[in-house]
C-alpha cells in the first residue's frame, strides 16, 4: 500500500489500530530505562504515545500524513504537558530519520508491522539501525510469513511477511548484534488460534 492508500485507511471515523501498545513493544521497551526513542512507520502512534507516557523523548514518523495527524491529536489528548517530549513527522522509512532535538541518535528504535517487500524492507531496517546510537536497541516486530498458514489475520501477501530468520538475514552486514530473534504468539480476540509474529531485538555496535 502506498501513502495515499494508508491516508484513505486512516481517514475513517474510527481508529484503525488499538489505542494500547503492541504487546511485544510494551514488553521489550518497558524493560528499558527511558531515553530517546524513534518509532518508524508509527501509524496512529499507539506505541509512540505509550512510550512518551513512560517518560521517553519520542520522535515518530510515518509516510501517511493522515496517520501522523491522528497521532498528534492522540498525543495532545493523552500527554498534556508531556506533549513537549513527543514529535511526529511525515517521513518515509526508506529515508534517513529526523535526528532527536539535541542531535545524535536514538537509544531505542521501533519498527512495528512495517509491511514491505524484501529489498525495501532491508533499506528500512538499515535506516532504522543508522538512527540508533552505539549500544542502542532496535526492536523489530512484524507479521511472520508462517502466520499465513499457521496463524490468523494480518496481510495475506507473503512478500511483505518476514520470519525471524529472514529478519536476521536482513540485518547481516549492518553494525548490529542480534540479541534475540523469536517467533511469538499474539492473542487475537475472537480468533480460534493466535497470530504469529516475528520479534527481533538488535543492538547497535
Ligand atoms: C500496519 S501499520 C503499523 C503502524 C504502527 N507501527 C503500529 O504498530 O500501530 C503500517 C504503517 O506503515 C506505514 N508505512 C508503510 N510504508 C511506509 C514507508 N515507506 N514509510 C513510512 N511509513 C510507511 C503505513 O502508513 C502504516 O501506518
């Protein structure tokens, strides 16, 4: 889907995604001390606003201007004075991310459910790693390819789904160590089986 299609999807009366953070982002980022975070392809900002509520200084980007505007509205409503620590930009995940306010890089970069075919996915991952400081954490969560046959929901196009091994392969040659790469089950309300997500944690060196 291109930015226009995402704009159309985010133009409905109701939010597309939940207002609560993704369970794996919450688990992994919740274990880290707050610092500077970048959420790439952040959509309506469910993870970004949650991070800001926990004291992170957050920058989020998405190529959908409508999604970004929604995230700004949510942030204004939920963060109050803390909204100062939240910035949302229209931006392409395949290009360099904006730097934090005080320059340098990010302690945490989140890439959650960015659905891109292999070559573009690799470029987006490389840009995400570029944005992290040495020692910084890159959290990747995406629909696994195995979700197509063994899970539920999510995109039905295998080209934009990535199993843990594929994400690790995409990270090959980037300045990172692989901390973990797992296939995780995510409970889906009213479904008879869980969704299968790829959850990979990288540390920049
Ligand atoms: C499935 S949504 C996930 C949103 C958010 N990360 C979350 O977990 O709620 C995918 C998002 O990726 C964004 N997106 C897709 N391709 C992009 C690109 N090349 N650059 C920036 N954003 C992109 C879409 O606009 C959409 O908001």
